[in-house]
């Protein structure tokens, strides 16, 4: 009997370890300046078996069998490809790969660096890409940190980003602002960009820079944009598809410590907000959800925060902490997705609560009741330890559709980055329990 119990324990341990099978998608190649990082993922809304991931700088990795096997292609454009990938699927099955520009190929050495934003489109699930179209060309100003959202009713694409008078300039007169544009033509043509931010930021790419803008849209076309600047999260909205916006931005929440926070082992880490809208047929249809990270509990205690609004952003619930630990450790770099077929919420982030050093896990928190409660699972098979000397990227990502959840993240081993994923079925989460570990050194 004792031997039988031991065998059962071993089998249970192996089953738990294999519950979320981690898949390595990309590693650093010889001669590359940057290793893969800043992953973005899209599940094809027409064919959910088709999943596409983009990573720095120009790599697209796709699966046609629900994540069992993967192939890689390279995204190219005459306008250059310089990272910050942001992927999106429309309802027709087109996949979009938004990124920064570098038309000269010389990077920061050339004035044309960051002169516009570029979007490449794939009609075949990520196998091939067109040469790209662009938006935001406004020399000599620099365009950076873009993100796109789809209107599920008509496939309009909404894009927000930061325009710098000059990226990285420390002159107090140098400004950063949040811009918006829309495409109703599969990314080929874009409306004239408009400035959303009433309060400009500086150009240092830090706490006092207006940055991290994302949008959310409900099925009726009400459009919302959120970003961080000077320790505050700001909201703007449009009820006519982006034609007109509020006269004054709404200051939603304070973000103590700002969005550019210090995390041991990382050169930089941000707590940018992420906004989504529930367009499902659940009773929570129309609800807005927002997450972000901040250090209100101290520089050694970063946490993930969540709030919701049921009146189009006029008021918000008191922020609740997503991560369930009571430790003074770091939970950071969150991203959120909503499965529009169910209304379930999924949040992926890094977690150090089990440790007293810089070991880092990847955690998934999810809610089936509009964020009233969250459950938590560790989805990385083993922790990693980052070092500041290697560029780690500014974000991770997650997509969810029809009961399939696909988080993507960067890890670092021996100073080298790699990009990973795990394809999760909602049924797996229902059956699982929090597999967090006890705190150890």
C-alpha cells in the first residue's frame, strides 16, 4: 500500500507539472542585436485553430493546428520593421502585424527612425505578409508604442499610440501626446490622426511621458481609450466611432510610482493599463474592465490592480488587487484579454511571490463573474532569473476565443531571452487548482 501511494503521488506530480505544456516559440539567433521579446498573439476569429505570434523585431510564428506545431516567417516592409509588435485578427480571418518603422535600416542613427507606424496584413494565417501600409507620418516627430483594437460589428480597426516631438529628448519643452486613427479598409487607409491627450507628457519615455494607450470598443460602437501619464490613468471616449471625443480627459486613477517602475533584474518594467469591453451575450455585456500595475504598497511590493465600469467609464469600482499573495514581492507586466464568446476575463503577469530572490514565474488569473472573484494558476513550468544587462521588452500578451486561452511571454535564461506560450482550454482551468509554491530561497 505504501508503494502504491508513492507511485500515485509520482503520477499526480507529473500530471500537475504537465498540465500547462510550455512551448518555446523563439530564441535568439546568432548575430541578432535583440533577442525575441515583447510577444503579441492573435487567435484567428474565422479559424480558431490558426494562432499567430509576433516578436521583436520582425518574427511571425504561426500554427494551423491549435498550437500543436509552429512555423516561422519574417515580416518585411520598405518602411522597415523595428519591433513593438501588436497583432490583431478581424472577423474575416485577416491577421494584422503592427510595428514601428525604420525605413533606412540604420535605427537610431538615422532621422527617419520611428517616422511612422506600419501594419502588414496576412490573408493566409501568418504564412505570408504584404509589404505594409502606414499611418502617422509627421516628420520630424517620432511615432511609438502603438496598439490596435477591432470593432467586431464592422471590422473597423482603431489605433492609438504616442507621438514624441523627439523620442528621448530631455528638453522640458519636448512633448509627448496620445494620437488616434481609424481604418475601415483593412489597414490600407487611415483617418487623419487626432490628439486625444489634453495633458501632454515629456519625451523621456518614463513616468511623465504620455504612453501605453490602448482602446476598447463595444458592439454598438462606443469607443474608449486609456493611457498613463504623470502618475495618473486617463480615459477618453467617443460615441461616434472616433469622430469626436470628450472635451476633457477623465482622470480615472492615480498610479503611485508611475508606470515606469523598477523591478530587480530588469532594466525597465512598465505598468501600462489595459482596457477591454465585454461584447459577449452574458449579463455583463457592455462592462468595461481595466488592469494596471503600480507600487502603491512600496517599491519592493508591486501589485496588479483591477476595476470595472458599467456606465461607460463615468464611474469605476474601487481597485481590487488581482494577485492573491500577501507577500512583499513583485507581480508585474500584466496583460488582459476577454473571451467574447463567454465574457470570461484572463490576466497574465509575472509573479515572484513564492521566492525571496529574483526567481520569476508566469501566472494566469481568471474570472468567470466579471471580476468579482479571481482564480489563479502558475502556467510556467519553471522559474527564470532575468538580468538587467539584457533587453527584456516592455510587455507580454494574451488572447482568448471560444474557450481557448493563449498567453505569450518572455523568459530569460543565462542572460538570453526566449518567447514561450501554452495553449489552455477553459476546461483545464476549471479542473485545476492554484499550483503556486511555498516561499523559498
